[in-house]
C-alpha cells in the first residue's frame, strides 16, 4: 500500500507531521480521524528514491526499534501488562513512533497477539523479530525474549557503527580526490592553457594530454554526467535481476580484503541470530530459513536454504553446512561440537563472538591497506599534474 505524508493537530492543538500507510488518500484521512486527530494536510509520499530518502528523514529508524525493545523489555520484566507498557511508550515517543505503537496497541486490544500485530509492520520489525516474539508468547517468556532481543540489537548496532565508522575516512578522501580532480580539469587547467597559448610554448606530451582531457571535460561535461547517470541506472536495473545479483554478490565475496570482511560479517549475523532463535525454542529448520531470508548476500541465502533442505532429509546441521564450500571448516566443526554436547545455541553464540572479533580485525586490515593505497594514488595524481604544469613553465623561463 502507498504511504501518505500528513500534517494533523492533536487534542492539545499541537501540529504533528509524519507518514501513514493506506489504500487511498481518503482512507489515510479516515485512519487519522479515527485516532482523534484533526487532519490539516495529506499528500502522497511518492515512490522510488524520494520515498527512501523521506523515510530516512522522518520514518522509524533501527535505533528507534532498539530503544523501543529495551524499554518494553524493562517494563514487561517489571510486571507491567504489555498493553500498558505500549500505551506508556506511545505517549513518550515522537509522533512517527507513537502512531506505530498505537496501531499495534489497537490490534492487541482487538484480540490480536503481539507477534501478529508486529507482522503488519514488517517494514519496521523483521521476520526474525516477530518469530522471536511469537516464541516468547508461546513459552510464556516474552520478558526474557525481549531482553535478549534488546541485547542482540544493541550488539548489532554497535558492530555496524564500528564497521561504518572505520570506512568513513577512506570514503571521504576518495570523494575529495574526485571533486578536486574535476575542479582542476574544468577550472584550473583551462586557465593555464590560455597562458601557454599566449606565449606560444611547445608543450610536452604529458601536458598536451592533460589539456586534451581538460578540453573534453569542459566541452562534454554534460555527456560525462549523462553517461554516469545512465550507467548508474543500467547497473542498478541489472543488479535487480537474478543474474546481476548473483554476479555482483560473487564478485564482492571474491574481492581481496573486502570480500573476507563481508563473509565474516555475514557469519557473525548468522551465528548470533540462529543462536537466539534456537534458545527461544524455534525449530532448527525454521530458524535456518528465517536466517536465510534475513541475509543480504544471495550466495549465502541460497547456501542456508540448501542447508535447511538437507536438514529435512535427515542430515545434521554440521553435515549440511560442511557440504557447501562457502562455509569455512571452523564453522561446521564447531557446530558439530554443539550438536554432540546438546549446546548448539551456546556454541553458535561463541562463534558469533569469534567472527565479530575477526570482522573488527578485518576492518582494521582494510583501513590499514586502503590508507597507503589512497595516499599513493593521490601522490601520483598530484605528481603528474605538477609535472605537466611546471614543465612548460620551465621551458618558457629558459627561453627568456
């Protein structure tokens, strides 16, 4: 269903802005009115890149889910009924979060279970999340499950922030290099070209090549931007196909340093999530399929799905994982130990800790390798430009 951007006034006369999912603009207005809100304005949110950008600015973010889970866990553990806890959180949260919580609360008060209410918000709460809540409801240990969920989400958040933080510096340097090179080609080099033309200097090959490239940038900058935009669109469209998705995924996994990092991040998420699912009472086959759906890598998604099919045929998890070369030996060897001792969830948790440490080390190795490479490329680029600019000036001084 489409999303609509709205502006409403609550019972206190405060203006609230946000977005709502509905079949039509009239349905969105009816939904907001049923909550006791006075509708001021409703507009279609849009689609594609604009919708994604808008959701990043005003929607519910992963940090909101982490905070909600932690607060809800604390309240339920303290003995508050779930509906009361949700009502308190809805009053204390910002508008977008409050609307989602009120929708969930309304479903629960209407006779729905918490997990079914969460399933309706699948764009916010993952299938792993809802399955764990369902397991907690079935076993009467929802407070414990929410606490584990909060801990796991905190670890995932911290791990991802460390990974992203380590890559920020190289990305900023590369973007700066590209921007500086673009400015040099369009602004600086043409000025020098005019000076050389006035003096009638004989230009070395490297200088002439730089000027020709600069002239192409100045004369056909629109073509360059069109090619970049068109190429980006075609690449994005191709990547959405099965062939493109598989090809890009395999290429990323085979890349030196970065591919190794990606594999370890995937295995960290796999071990941590499956451990949590098994400890919550979810069956191994079902847990493996849930983990498979949560994978970003299509290669690993297929591998976990194949492992689940092998489990249905009577193989153990270690045998199913060992049959696929995409999994490292230490993974299925440790899983075999967990199966033999009956402590598979504990072994998987230890594996997640191991792979998380390995991932952090891989991030350090990646940044350590990237920094000198960037400096070398930057130095070579600057050196070539300096030589190309200075050589004709040196020739002119000799003529005088």
